[in-house]
């Protein structure tokens, strides 16, 4: 099922084209009516005769030509507006397709680079180069996360997700190695309904935020279920980092390109995570807490009809 945001985006695009076309059609109709009305007025004045009638005829013709010129310029402006709208939308689509292709092409060499970095780290594990090789793995993971965010951002909201029943422990397992600097405490396993890559991307962004900006060392994950007819699970992720004391900054979480303070990220990660949660018929909220940073991810426990 297409998300509400995607529907609004398509609706806005079609509405913009419709308004430009309606303006163009109205202007053409106005020019035709102006010409017909002016011709009728000239005929009536010609039948009246006299010097005054001749002056009025000349004035009427002058007004007709000036008005016609004005309306023609409006027609040209409307046609130009419609042309540029369609052209810009096509250019945007071409850029998006190029970006998606370019991003996909990068994923394979980055995955290969991580494998080489892991092999290098294993061979240097007992030497003084062990930590630099570990840093190399972390940098590759950071680059991979940025690439995944960029790819998902380009796909959202037009993409279709593959929703299936997932195990929370299976989703978190590969993230433990990637975020080995974080102690990730999880409860008993639970099933949820979502897109595997989408949920992984959400958790990666949350863990990255805790590690990089909150300087956290531990993340605690808990969950609770709610509802009966449409049951869902609320996954709470809380860290022991610095958090956000400023209420104004806290209100900006999940907004695109909103820097909370100098040196903070662009906000793309949490914004994208929120969009992905909504596309999976769920939600992502950031409740204010006195200590650390808290995120609540709500996802369905069963299928709600697909995405």
C-alpha cells in the first residue's frame, strides 16, 4: 500500500500541472471572448455613425490590440510555465535514476572493501596495527550507512518495501559486530512485520546517532505489545549517552536537514528512519527523557495488507 506521503507528493505534482493547464486554457478562452466582444462593439458603433462614433471606434480598436497583446503575453507565460514544469520533472526523474544506478554500483565495491578490511584486521589482530585496521572497518561501515541512507532517501516515497515476518534478534545480530563499541542489551526475542533492510537501516541510524553524537557506550532495547484487532509492537531503544537537554532541539528530531547544533549531523538518518517506519505501517517517535536518548519504533505484528 502506497504511503500517505507518497500519495500527497503525486497529488501535488498533478495539481501543479492541472493549475498551469487550467490557467493556459482560461487565458486562451479570455482572448477569444475579448476579440468577439470587441468586434461586436465596433460593429455597433459603426452602425451609429458620426464623429463621436468614429473616435470611439478608434479607441475600441486600440484597446482591442493592447488587450490582445496583454492576453497573448499571458498565454505565452502560461505555456512557458507548463513547459518548464514538465521539463523540470523529467530532469528530476533522470537525475534520480542516475543517482540510483550510481549508488547501486557503489554497494558492491564497498562490500568487497569491508571484506578486505576484516581480513586485514584478522591478520593484524595481535600487532600494533590492529586498532588502525579496526578503524578502517568502522569507516567502511560509516560509508556504507551513508550510502544506504542515500539510496533509501532516493527511493522514498516511491519505493515498494518487501514486508515479511521478522525476528528482532535476527535483525540485531549483524549490527552487534558493526557497533562493537556499543553494549547492546536485548530482551527475549519477538516477531514483527516489516522490511528487513528497512528495519536494519532504522536501527543502524539510531545506533550511529547514539555512538557518534551521544557518545553512548550502552543501548538497552525493550518491547511491549499493544492492540488486539491490529496488534503492534513498540520497540524502545534507550542509550546512556548525553541526550538532548534543549527542548527546542528535541522538537527538531526527525526533520530533514535540521542541524541541532554546530558539528551535528544533517538529520537525514533520523528523518529517513521515520519515513521508513511510516512506509511499514508503523511510526518512529522521540520521547523526551531526562537521561540519555530514547527512541520508540512501533511496527505491526501481523500483515496489514502489504506496502
